[in-house]
């Protein structure tokens, strides 16, 4: 009997040892070293000719890999913008692997219907108008790529070109942005519009938000037949929001496509007092949000919304007769990058079902409160100073009066505590330490531990 068949026959025994390990990992998550420093390595061994089956492979995992997995999904990991995973999303993700559905086209499973419902629920969570539709992606980068592809298709339409069909070379397109995320520049490269071809719009004084009067001038002076504006709803360092009301009005006037990158900022729409930050987003042509950040579903997951799903389908359609199964339900392979697609919708569906709008509102509020409390602590401390006031879930600070190299030394010291993990940030050209709260399980006790680490360092 083959190893594979034998493993499958013993799946119950194998699964229970893996489940036991996963459960233990969950229980100990908040006690694990938050970041594993020093780039651990695997023994340098060649691929085996004859495998020994799952039990032996799992034993190797336990010895060589398990001890070096970080507690990044736990409550005190503050690097980048890193969500954990809610219990419901974690459980759903196990089901995703076990059932191995391919959400490419409808017709052989309910999985497409689940993704459609998950998208509807996300629009409700974000209070987006009913005319938004979209797709679940692998993350905000992929969503930004779809934004660039739709925008480019639209700009081509305006000059009688079908860019998906004929290519981008004959098109005349201007792209404007103030503080685009690095992944947006990457997306511009993918779309053939050029990483370095974004026309820089000025920022407001002391902010990463767009100076709308500068955009107005640039749009007025642009002679391009196609225009694209990339706006931010929550920049990664300053958590600044572009004025979408004013920007969308300008885009309407100049027939420009408006793409909004709201990877984590879009979640502020769950909170009434913060909804003014994204006022006007209902007029956007496309919107990016992340799943593995503030939605706290496992990697990898993002969302893309657009009011022009037909255009998305023109940009992404897969023309192959054998793929046409004659269903009236949309085929998600015609809306995104991949043909074959993981059932990412299930963790989204299950976590929204389990915790609802209220659960997410509380998660966002708690994380913003933790960030505010850390910022207040830093302001009072003699050892540290804030580089910019905390407005949302991100705190940017440095040791009081420190030079750049002292900042990175201090960051190392903090991370060596293994009790928390932070990443570097730059605010208005000045080096700092960045702490971003985006995990459902962070508590006031965790905040006290974090402040203690800062004090000890
Ligand atoms: C994180 C982030 C991205 C990239 O997201 P990934 O999920 O890492 O692909 C894009 N834009 C913004 C504003 C982000 O915060």
C-alpha cells in the first residue's frame, strides 16, 4: 500500500495529533516569543527519494520547525499591520483545507454562493452602497492590482481602446496619488502603467493626506485622455485619510477613475464617530480592503470592491470554451487574477456570522483605545516621544531626542524582549518605531506588559 493511501486510512489518528498540537499552540500563543529573531535555519538536507509518511514528516516538523514559529498571531505583535485569526475564522480555515473546494466557476458546489454572500455582508459591515460588488483576493496588494487593471480598462475605454485585448502601449493615461502604499506602486508596474509614473500630488502640511487643491490643478492641466486618481483611506504611518468627498467630486468633473486603498482604514466605517473619515467613499469606482489585517482571518485574504463589475470582468475574463459551464451565477475566475481559487470566502463568512457587526465594532474600538493608551503613556514618559499624534490604531514614536541609529538599536532591544514585536517607521523623514494594534485578543494586561518592556529597554 502506498504511503499516501496508508496515511489516509489512518487519518483519524494523524489528525488528532495535529489537532492536539494546533490547540496547544492556540493556548500558548500569548506566552510564545512574539518574534523569532536571528533568522533560524533548517538542516540542509536533500529531498528524500522514498518518503516515510505523515507521522515521520510531522515528527520532523515538531523538531525543526515548530520551536521557531513566532507568536505573530498573538496579542502583542505590533509589527506592520498584522491581524490574528478569530476562533471562527481559524476553524473555518481548517474546513477549507479539508474540503479543498475550487471557487473558480459555479456549478459543482455551493462555494460560489458563499463568496457572493460574504461579499454582500462585507458591504454591509463597511456600509457601502448596494451597487458595489467584487471578489475576495489574496490581500490588499492583489486588490490594488485589480484596482489598477479596472482603472486602466476604463481609461482605455475613454480613448476607444480595449487594453485587456490590445495592450497598454497605445494608451495615454495619467495617474495621480499623494501617499500611495508601496504595493500600489507595484500594482502600477504590473498593470504596465509604471511604478515611477505616478504623478505626485502634494500632501497637506504635516500630514500624509492629499492636498486636494494641488490635485485640482494637476487634473486641470492634464491633457491625457485617461485619468486615474489613487486615494488613501488610512496611510500606514500617519493613518491619514484623503478627503474623498472633494476628491470624488473632482474625479467626476474630470471623468477620472477613483481607486481608494482602504486596506485597514476601511474598518473605521464600523464606528459611527469615525465615518466622517471616509465620507465620499460611496462615489469611489473601486476600493481595496484587507482580510488578514483587521478582519482577523488567516493569511492570505483581501477584498476588492467596485461599482463597475462588468469592467472588472472585461479586464479579467478567461476566454476558453471548456471553462464555460453555462451557469448564470458569476464565475469568480472572471473577476480576479487566479483561475483556480482557494475557498477564502468561508473564514470570512464564518467570522462575520459568529461575531457580527457588533463584534467587529468592538475589535476596532478596542485596538484604537489600546493605541491611544500607549500614546498617552509615551507622552508622559521621559524616555520616549511621539513623532505624530495617535489618531487610530498606530503609534509612531522614538526614544526622546534619539538619532536614527539609536532608534534602530532601541527597536532591537524592544524586540529582543520576545514579549512584543514592533517594526520601523518613518514620519516626515524622521526614523521612528511603529506599533500597530490589529489583533482581536489584545487586552489591557497586554498593554501593561508592552509599556513595561518599553520602560525596561
Ligand atoms: C498592508 C497594506 C497594503 C498591502 O497589503 P497586503 O495585505 O500586505 O498585500 C496595501 N495598502 C495599505 C494601505 C496597507 O496597509
